[in-house]
């Protein structure tokens, strides 16, 4: 009888241990990291569509290999560099509308509203400066067709060399579903690792640098400790395939690490691991 009771007790303890090990507790400190991560993803994807459009040798002329959908409207406001004030164009993705919201682009991102683009000199020349602007009266939206991020503010891109660009932004507002607001400042080095054609299609880029992101609750500093890598095949263009980011919060002593390749297989997906307070969990941004 005592042996039976002992065996039963051991089984109960064994099952309890298994349950405890398999339970993943999501750290509270990761909530702001998640919303900040989504904002970073949307901002980089917005750089992508602007870079893809601008990088053709015939500036602001759509090409078949572009990620832009056919229904996006291009308005050329100033197409003459010789007048001394650069050139300017607007990409209009149309109204946000009902779900799925916006236009589906060839990189599988949905976009709505307008992107205003201005360039001071031909984009392949050193020190060329591209301004990407999002106005409040015709805000730009980016997302998955259901959850859309509205952006207002501007991003500046500067040509450093044939293979390197510098991205700067400050006070860029990103609002998710009209309630969660993020304010971003960033200074990134973008290096072309592989160039396949005029546009971004099939290219490979790396992103390094620091981003500061203010959420509704705290301020986070994202420091890229291993470059974020993007491959611009059609089925992968929206995803960051590799990279590590250290996250520091001004309201918490938690050590947070984001790994964009948690399974070490460089997948085309939006899966990351977030490690905080010694616990790791998988998150899809």
C-alpha cells in the first residue's frame, strides 16, 4: 500500500514539473518591446517601398519589377533637377477603406494614403538626399490589411557611397489602430550586400545603428548588435531574416534581447524570440 502511494505521489510531482517547464510566462516588460518592434518593421518596410521606387535609373518612373502595385497613382510635381530645387513626386495608394485596408503591394504589405518624395540630385550621386514625408492631412498607412500603422513626419536618406545609405528620422509618429502611439528617432547605416538590378527586387541589405522609441508607457533604445538582414525576393521582402537587437528601457532594469532568427534557419517569416528577465518566448510581429 505504501509503495502504491509513493508511486502515485511521484507521478503527480512528475506531471507538475512537466507543466511548470512547458508553461511560458510572457514578461510584462516585453509588451512595450512588441509594439516598438512592430513600429520598426513598418518604418523599414516604408523605406523599402520608397527605395525601390527611387533607385531606378529613371527616377520616379515605374518599372515592372517594382514592388508598387499597378493601382498606385504616381504624381510628378517637379521633374527637373536643373532648376536648383530638386525634384518631387507623390505616391498615392488611395483611401484606407475597409478590411483588407489599402492596396496590396508586391512585397505583400498593404498600404494606403500618400508618400511625398523629394530628391536634391540624381540618387546614384554621392551626397544625394531623399526626403520621405508623411503629412497629417493625408496620412500614410502600412500594415497587414487588418492592423494598419498611420505615419506622420519624415525620414531622410543620404547617399554615403555606392553601397551605403544613411537613414535619419526624429519625431516620426506611428499610430496603431488609432490608439497605440509610438514616436521614433533613428540613425541607421544601410549597406547593400548584394545588388541584382535597378530596383530592390532580389537585393540583399543590412541595417545597423540605433533607434529610440517612445511608447505610451516608456522610452526604449534599440541597439542593433548584429545587423538586420533583408532579402528582397517577392516572398521574403517584408521580413527581417536575421539580426540581434539589444533593448534598454528607461523605466526598467530588464535586459531584453530580440533575435530575428531564433531557430537559426533564416526563414521568410515574422517570428522572433524576445528574451527578458531570463525568460525567452516566441513572438510574431
